[in-house]
């Protein structure tokens, strides 16, 4: 079966060009006319043509990335998502001081976190999702001046570094890994000045959602579904005035849904299914897209069985159980006459 390798159509040709003291205009034209290769005037010499970007998304290409790519010191964009590349990111990428966007998502890269990205001073957009990276997330990642960070759908298994709140990102997606530890409410609040979207679904975060999250007034997507969160939804979430999508499904949350949440002016999608909530205000029924199934809400369809709800509230889960918060009295049990 024929495979077209990146090293064949770029590595050799680019080596010839950028190791040559007098690059051939003919060779430069060949490279610049290749599909997915973008050229421009060199930043330090408008009379010299250089490779400024590579974009071969969805090209059905396979193989490993050649070290020769580090010769492209004027490269600002490198997009190779949705191919079949494997192995490691070349160490020579450390030389790409102008690289602004790096997208290697949806390939077959493996090993630990690609530390080489931590040496890219101009990087603003990093997408390594849908690969097979594993191990821990380095703390240095959150000191980078990124605007968007995607590392979801890998095999990372660790807690989040304590300096998460240093990151200036507007979008961060870390879903579908094996991340654990207490839910980082305080760290997220430190990101309030820039954060717009946070997606943490399908990990192992524990503890409660704390009232301080109300400070995230610019966030429009907040997805913490499919974790191990307990306790109640804080009324302060109703202060997240930009919120459009709120997903807390598949946790072990309980108590009452605050009316302030369903009164948010921009809320379009509210998913709270598969928890143990016992009540929601009528205003929540007016949210455009809402899923409250598999809870303990009387008179709502497709709820948990009365036996399951009684068993849960006989020993309700509070924040202190996870070790993430100091002990506090449990909420009063709901009226039992709703459950036969």
C-alpha cells in the first residue's frame, strides 16, 4: 500500500533549499507551489521568499515528522490535523521562534507531553487533541502566553498543576483524559480576565463547584460533565452573565437548582441530567435546550426511581467527603412525601 510521507515531499526539498548558501529560485517555486505550503517575504528581508506556513489538514498522509522541519525558522503556522502521523515532535522545533499556531490534532503521536512546545516563544494556538500522549501535564504549559489550548482526548493521567490560573487562554479544552484532583475553582477564577470557554468533561475531578466561580463573567461555555463532583450548584453561577452553555451532567450533584442560573439572559443550553437534584424553578423549563432527566425532581419525566433517590439522600455527598473542602453541615433532607 502506497504511503506519502511528509519527509519525502518536504524534508529533502527543504533541506536542499535552506542549507544552500544560494537557494535556487526554481526549487523555491516548487516548494511554494506545493498544496499546503504557503510562502511569504522573509520577516528580516522583503526580497527573500521563505516558507511561512504548512497546512495539510485532512490530507491522508502518514509517517513521522522529519527533523529537517526545524530549518524552517520563519514558519508561523503548522497545521497537520486529521492525518496518520506518529512518533514524537522533532526536537528541532525548538528553533521555530516565530511559530504562532501549532495543530497536530487527530493523529497518532504518542509518548509523554511534547515538551518541545514549551520552547516556542511566539506560540498562541496549541492543539494536540485526539492523539495518544500520556503521563502528566507540565506546569510550564500554563506559563505560556497562549490564547487557545486543546489537549483533550489523550491519555494524560495526573492532577492539574497549581499554576493553572497563570494561563491567559480564552479557550481551554481538556476533556476525555484521566485528569484527577480537586476541581480547580480558584485557579479558574484567576483566569477570569480572558477565559471564554472551559471544557473539562469526562475526567475524574472531585469536590464542589464553589461560589467564587461567579466571577467568571466572560465565560460563555462551562462544561464540567462526567466527573465526580458533589454538593449543590452555587447560586453565584447566576452571576456568570455571558453564559450560553452550562453542562453539569453525570456527576453526583444534589439539592436545588438556583433560579438565578435559569434567569441568565444568554443561557441557551442547560444540561443537568444524571445527578440527584430534587427541585428546579419553573423558569428553568423555559430554557431553549434543557435536559433534567435522571434526577430526583418530582413530577418531571424520566427521573431516577424513588428508591434510588431515598438511598442517596440517606447519606448525601458533601464537599468534605472528597477532601477538597472543610466539613460543613449537610443540606436538610427533602420532603419525603414526594417519593412513594
